[in-house]
């Protein structure tokens, strides 16, 4: 491989990296869904120790719904419908809300983005 060819390839690679970083790439684990959702746990008894619980994307279901789980020893689950609506009965500030509204409230995040949502 000639030195000129290597220089051209390196220049092309650097050009691509500059464009990619300028655009601000983002890739969710499940396309269109956040990687993490943070919700408050509704506990009328006051026994549960969690004020805010973090849910990580776990699986995309065949019907298009997305499953999220907490990483606690007894995982708490929530489902997000294919329309982007959260189903989590014990989650005081997430149940029935859309993913877009959670993103606006900084409760839904994507790992590869350094901004919420």
C-alpha cells in the first residue's frame, strides 16, 4: 500500500468521523425506544424504600411492545406499548404516559446521547 493511498484513506476516515460527530449520532438499543426510564414507585404503605427506580430496556416483544426491568433482586417490570404508552400500575409518575412526555421531563434516556431522550 502506497503512502499516498494511506493518507487519502486516513483523510477520508477523519472526514467521516467529523461529519458523524457534528451530526450527533444516536442509536437506541431498541430503535425508537429509550434505553432507560426513571419512575417513582407508588407505595401507599410507605414500606418500599425506593423513591425513584431505574428501568432498563430488556426485550422487544413480537407484538411490538417493549419490556423494561429494574435491576433489583426482585425485578419490577414495566411495558411500553408499540404506540409508546407506558403500562406500569405502581409507577406514580409514568403509568399511562407517553415516551415523548417522559423524554421532555428527563425521565427517559438513551445511552449514546449526552442529552436526555
